[in-house]
C-alpha cells in the first residue's frame, strides 16, 4: 500500500493528534508532530555569547574585556568552553521537547537531529565524541530511556557514555541558579565501565560535545563538564535543543 494511502487511512480511522498543537495529523506515519509545528520553530540567531552561546540583543552586550555576556560574568568561571542551542524553551519547541521527554515520543529526536547539527555546526567540528548528560539509574529505569542519549545519537559523532549520575537529585525545575548548582554538586562521576582505550581515544586531550535537551542555568552541564575536564578532556562544548529562562533571575544584578 502506498504511504500516502496508509497515511490517509490512519488519519481517518484513528485521527491521531499532533503532540505539540493537538490538531489532527494529516500525515501520522511521518511522526507525532505535524509539519506546521516543525516549520514554526524559531531558531536562535546571532550574535551569540562566545562563552555560553546564548543569543544577544546586540554585540554591545558582550564585555570587551572578558569577551563574555553579562550572565556569564555573573556566573563566574565555567568548565564549559562554549555552547549552542536550537531555540528558546517556549512555544512549539518546548512542547516538542516535552513530548520527547515525558510522553516517550522518541522518534521526535530524529527530527530534532538536523536542527541540532545546524545549531551546533561549529561545536561538532573537530570533536571526538558526543557525551549525553546521564540520568540517575532509577530515573532511567522508570522513564525507559535517556532523552539526552537519543539526541546525542543524532549528532553523527561517536556517542560515549562517559558519565554516571551517582546521586538522585531533586528536580531542577523551579530552582534558582544557586540552588541548582548546589543540587548537582557531586552528582556525577566518570563511568567505571569506560575502558582505558575509550578514555584515551575519546577523552584525553580531546574536545567533546556534551548533549542535553534543555539549558537553563548551565548548572548540570557545568557539573558534568568539570568531571570531564578532570578526566583529561581538553575542551567541553555544550549542545542543547532549547534554552530556558533562568528561574528567579535578577537581570538587574547581571546587567
């Protein structure tokens, strides 16, 4: 049966809804998100902060002396060398990320892949591997998958599960920046199943791309990057689908 005919039959008989906008999918066999939603994603545009990759309203927001945006200067030193995100964690992109993460719509990651590769083109160039931010084993078991690992596989780099989450932290959502950093302090370590050969090939003296779904304060990414740097990684680059507003951020304090 031709794909178009099968699509039409499924659409008529089941009337599946788009996981992002709830409209009936006209091509349900192409995935749980309609093409209109994919086309409506607003991507982050330059200029970017050279340190964290956040979009800036103008180049004048970057500190000429320190070459970092105001938020990065307020956060202080970071183990993440550079970063990029596809877009803001809002609207359609937020709903797509949530469908992947909480509704187990894992095919969404495949469609997010080209967006990630485009946003992270500079970060992926010359990198030895992609390292997904790990879930705690219990959360990985209950969810059934790690959304960051799904995304890492779309980068077309070798995926190395170099990190292990040793402590089950409370949910980061809603926490202020300092609370987020305290929450993940000591939560990660280098994986004990990582072979010495893999460590020498993919980590020691290499640039790696740390992959996650959402970047908020960068606390989780920085905690992971610290472990990688201590393991001999030369440069940690962070790539995420979305960039969220920092909860409770006092923008006047970092302006």
